[in-house]
């Protein structure tokens, strides 16, 4: 009698982001989502790569004790331009200032990712360059009025109306949406070869 195929463990996603949930569903990865018990830092200067990795690790660790042995996934996304780190805008005015700053410039979207399996942690990051077209005051006001900026690092959603702000991207599109797909696939294929359909 052939051995039964191993069951694919359901990831525990330490996030309530609908974008991250949608990407995992698109990839066919089984998961459950829980809110992380972690307050995101609001640094405006420093290393965006280190910040994103550390916040992803903190999110994953905050729910790992309740994972019952399941793999835990934490992700955090920040935006950086000319040495300044931009997280989620606190209000419409902050969102408008971010968009004004990005207009006609190329910023970097950085996502940290942490996968905890048992006592092992795999931590990495992905970056994508996003070039905005020049924006008028009317462009900025119209976009902010949509409310789409709320809860978004950098104050825009590239998968929504924010696509009209963008001239070009270089790198992983999913990373800009909120989940670095290529990095996740690589980590899962290395840790769970074949179980999730990768590796």
C-alpha cells in the first residue's frame, strides 16, 4: 500500500490585510488569518529593509505561540524615498503630503517577510521600484477623496485607483500590493518542497 500524501499545513497569516489574503487565495495556499498583537513602528528615518524585516518578525512572533505547530507568516510593507520611510498615513492630510512627495519620483516599496516553522525563522525582504507620473494638486485631491489611501503604506493602492498614479514599476508587483510573491514562493519551496505546489 502506498504511503498517504502528506497533508498541506494551513499557514497562520499574522495579518488582517484583505490584499494579503487575496494573494494567498490566488496562489492556492491554505491559510487562516489572525490579527497580530504588535504595534507598528512609525520611524521616518533609518534602514527600510531592516525595519520591514523586524516588523514582519515581530508580527509573526506575536501569534506563533497560538499556532499549534502550524507555519506562521508575518509580512510588513514600508515605502522609502530619499532616506525617508513612509508607512500608513494617519489621515487624509498625511496621505496628500505623501502623494505630493511621490509625484514625478521613483520610490521603493519594501516588504519584510518572516516564516516561523517550529523554532526556525526564515526572514527576508523584497523591494520594488515604483515611478509615479507627475501629479497635479487636482490629481492628489481626487485620489485622496476616494479614501483608498487608508491603511496603505505610502498612501495608495496600486491594485485599485492608485494604478492611475503610476508610470512604471520595476520588480514584484505583488510586493507593491502587500505580499512579496516571489520571496514567499521561494521560502515555501525551500521549507516545504512540493507541499504547496512549489519546489
